[in-house]
């Protein structure tokens, strides 16, 4: 089984890797700057992205449930 990570670790590594790939592309390309931006490659897809997306969905669902519970409790008090 792989290493379990937090959302913060996954997001950080995703941003680091994306940034390094983009910097490498900018450095290697001989196009003018505007053309580099216009024709930049699409980001790579990694398993980490799927895991991060699933973790974020779970986090958002739990947040919605907590908000709904708090709203219903407040409504019951009034």
C-alpha cells in the first residue's frame, strides 16, 4: 500500500511539480514569450491528482454536512 498523505502535502507536491515542469518548458522553448504562454503544454495527469480530487470531494461533503447540521440546529432554536 502506498504512502497516505494529507491534502496539504498532495497540493504542495502538485504545485512544486507543475512549477518545475513549467519552468523547464519556458527555459527549453525558443519561442517568443507570448508564444510560449499561448502554446504551453497541458499539465500532466498523475495518480496523485485523482487521489487529491477524491480527498477534496470528501472534505467538501463533510463541510456541507456540518453546515447543514448547524443551520438546522439554529433553525430549531428559533
